[in-house]
């Protein structure tokens, strides 16, 4: 059968668990309503974005059943089920939503088990390809503390055949080492971008182990001057700043998998165009200086 070329083929591929995925994927978080709570204003538009992402070649979708809650997974099922053979859907557990939309820890064994079953039901799957454990020792960044008990729960669900692979989110190198003593870890999902590079050494260490690194907030936390520098490069190239930030991440390391999220088909196309954006050595040198920029 002739291979169908995708517009995002230039992004390359990386093995997630034992499945090759294109390095430019899609994050479903923004498909829910305001504050990632409740349904979107236009559910059909949300389903259209999902279908267009897959049609463009995306075969890695990141989600969680606490987005909505349940909303994004139900939209994914409605839009894409039965799923293409090469589509890898990655979800995460360890949080739940309060009635007011608040984000609450859900770390007890029964809560983690229920979350896995909720994901299975709402996605229409018999087994989840990858489940990320989201550490809740701190909300806005990694913080030390044992994750042995919850990861052990996921490892048991893995032995039962409900989960194929386990990943981690919002974690420290020590927690990754702790989890790897319990089960194989196939990916780490932490905050990382041009301006926030605390995980530089971690990315390189994971690359040596062939473990995927999935950055979230690819354009979050910039100072005004940092944003100005990024906009300068983008203006010279004639593309949106987000596209440049994504292209830089693709060049940063071959084990980085991107999951930019959007509820807009136009924005989706802009994001996916990062796969073909060729940054020069001078562009990269200028972008690499962004991290240390401080507002005037």
C-alpha cells in the first residue's frame, strides 16, 4: 500500500512506548468550555478540529477525563471512533474537578482506578495506550515527594491489561527514578518552553534512555521583553510567534513530542505548519538568548 504523505511529516517521528508517532501532535484540553469546565459553546466545531488534526497526519492526541470533566474524551470518541490504527491517545489521572470547577487531587487507589475506567468508557476503548500519572505535590510545578503508591496502582492496572504504558507529569528527576523502579516509564510531561528551561538536563537524560519528553505551555510565562524577541524572529520569518516557538522545540531534541492545543481550526493549521518551518542557525542563536532576557 502506498504511503500517504502528511503535511507534518517534516516534524519526524519518535517512539512513544512501542508506537511511532509524529512529533507534532495535538492537546485536547482547550476543547472543553471556559476554564476547561463544561461543554464547548460549539461542540461540532470542536469535533471538526479533531477530525482536521487527524486528517493532517496527527497520530498523538493528549487528553484527560478531568477535562470538562468527561467532555474532551466524549468529543474525541464522537469525532474519531473507530480510531485509526496508528492513533495513540494519551490520557492522565490523579486529579478531579469540584462542582465549582476547582482542580482537586484524586490520588487514592479507588480514585485512580475509577479514573482509568472513566477514561476507558468515555473514549470507547478496552485498553488505554498511555496513562500519565500527574503528581500533585505542587500544582504549578514539580515538587519532591514520593509517588510510589499511586504509580504502583497504575502498574497493577497495567498488569490487568487496562493500561499499556505508564507516563509521568509534573515530576522531578528523583520521582522519575522512583517510578522506573516500579514500571517502565515511556514519557514525561512537564512545563518547558523557550523561556522556561529548568528541564534542559532532564530532556537530555531522557533522550539517552529513549523516553519521550512532552512539554506543556509551549508559549507560557514569557516576560514582555522575551515576547518581543520572539515576535522579532517571527516577524522576520513572516509567521506567528507560536509557530516559531514550536519549531524551536522540535529542533531542541529528537525525543520532544509537541501537543499544542486549540479549539480553532485556523489556529490548528498555524500550529501544524511549524513542522515545515526551517529555522536558521542565526534564528536559533537569537531564540536561545530569550531565556535570560529580563524586562527593561
